[in-house]
């Protein structure tokens, strides 16, 4: 029987340390994992590079691609932009090729994947990075992020909803509020090595 790959879905609330974790995993030579790129319809930020982590496309292009059923999942994030994952990147280039792939995603994306792709469930492990509302404010302020009050309110609402749903849908939940990035990385690495 052919060796099957595995899809690790890492979910997070805003400020939970996603980018720090990703950089740590990419540097770890003991973890053989490939990060999948997301397609996104939001405007590219000045420090971002197309095809580095995201591939930026217009909403019109997104609608054409979705009509062609090319996606594993897609969602509107923070009520502002579409984010999605290409099905062939996960199945053909990952699971069927015997490769461990990792995807950053939100809870709604996880729910859609599990609902629309029940045949992939045995090849999926989900990890949710959480934090308290107080830590969310603290980390956003520490980053010097310039976000509007509306965006901050949307993130707070998302945090409450995502934490509640993570308890129902996720395999692993890691509260990053009082942990160092190194401690979070160590916990995730243990899950990926199982």
C-alpha cells in the first residue's frame, strides 16, 4: 500500500503567534513538512511578496476559480477578504504524494474541510493556537499594528467564537497566553512528530 501523506491544519486567533511558530517550524530540520500557500483577495501589504506566503488575486478572479470548484475550502476572514486553499495542493501534491503538508487556516475553514471532505478526515490533524482577550490587546499594541477600532472589535468577536468552536472541532488546543514562542514551538513539534 502506498504511503499516504498528512495534512496538519494550524488555526489561531489574532496575536497568538502564528508567524513566529511558522518561522520556527521552517527552521527545524527534524520536521519534514511543507507549508501550503493561501490564495487571498485582500490588498497586499507593503512588506509582503506575492507567492511567498500568499498569492494575491482579485475578488473577480476568486469568483471564477470558485466556479471551477478548485478549492479545498474558502472563507471570508475578518469580514474583509477571501482566503482559500487549492484542493490539488493538498491532495495531489500532499496526501497522495506521501508528503506532510501544513496549512494555516481558521475554524470556519476547518469546519468546511471536515464537512465537504469526510474522506480526508483520517489524514488531518488540527491544532488551534489561542490566547485571552487581554493578551490579544497586549500583543497587538506591542506589534505597533495600526488597526482600526472596527477591526479590533472584529478580532475580539472572532476570538470568542473561535475559542468556543475549537473545543468542539480541534484535535489539539494550545493556549499561548503565558507561553514563550519556544514553548509553543516545542508543543507543536511533539504533535507533528507523532
